[in-house]
C-alpha cells in the first residue's frame, strides 16, 4: 500500500490552517476538507512533521486552527469528528478559557471603533507589542477599556471568542493535539517558558508543534518538532521544519 501510494499519490503534503469560521465559510471548509481527502490522508500535524523529517512528504494532510475559537467547536468539529479527522489547536497562554479575543484582534477592534484615538503611527507601535511585549499590551488594553471606551460586543460574532478548556479537552485525544501559538518573541525566555509550562499543565502534554508569524529557527531548543505559519505552499522534500508552509486554496477561508 505504501509503495502504491508513493507511485500514484501526490508528491507533497498539505497543512490546512484555519481560524474563525462563519456560517457561510464553514460550508466552504467542509468542501475543502472533502476535496483534499480524495487525494491525501489526514493525520495530526506532529505526525506530518515527523514524516517530513524523515524525507517522506507524500500524500499527508493536517488540519490546524490558528486559535481555538468557539466557531471551531460549533462549526468545524462536528464535521471533523464525523469524518474521523484529527485537528491541531495552537494555544496561547493568555486566551483559552477566557471570554475574549486574541490580543491583536482586540487591538484592531479598538482602532476601528475609536479611530480618533488610534493613529496609523500609534497602531504600528502597538501591533509590534503583540510580538515584543504581549503582557504589556494586555495591560494597555485594560487601560483602553477604562479610558477610551468599551468594545462594541453587540457587533461581534460570539463564536469569534476563545473556546473553553472544558470544550477543548472534550475532544477525543485521538482526534486532537495542542500546539503553541508563538506570540512571544523568543528572546523573552522567561515569559515563553511560563506560557509553555502553563499549557503543558492544562493539556497534560507539552506542545510539540508551534505557530509563528515569523520564521523560528530556534524551535528545537524549545522542544518543538516544527513550526509553521509564515509561508504559503505545500510541504515538499527538503522543506525547513522551522518555517513550514501552509496551503492556500484559490478561494480562501475568512480569517
């Protein structure tokens, strides 16, 4: 079977990275997964990376979620569980289980709601803090709530917010794994170690895979088998495991 697949199947593997699913894009998501399953075998992302490390990038696919949002629970997981397809959830140390948005999105909503208080120049500096000083930015967001005003919650889809720990841990272990959403600059070693320790305790296992908006060559020092998120394309022989590409469909899912 392995030889037959190597002769007749795709010569690459795919990482399918999603985020928030609307009711409309959930149908598109199901169609994409169904189409990919005709040619690829779905596995956990860590399994795909382990295979790529050995030089095998033939015919595997992985589903991953940039954030563990409620929409993943309500609009993606019922379909994935019915199809017996595993998923990888990238977790951050300060969001899961809380009724909030990711830091960068909360910041963007403030800028949209109160444009007179957030100039383009100010936004550049604040957006950089997402990477350089997320704890400091979180404190500033608290200040914005008090001094600038509240977020327009009535305009937000409740499924945008983070899923709870209870829901995440309800997913059968064979159908989920947890990765680390690398929102801390690796230079901030203490913060990074604290976040990894927290997530390891919550999930029962240290994350093996990571997601970053930037290439992360130091991944092995933190116990990751690979990092993805900053490039577009298929996983092919010789790919850098510290900067794995994600697949993009002609009609992309809204993120």
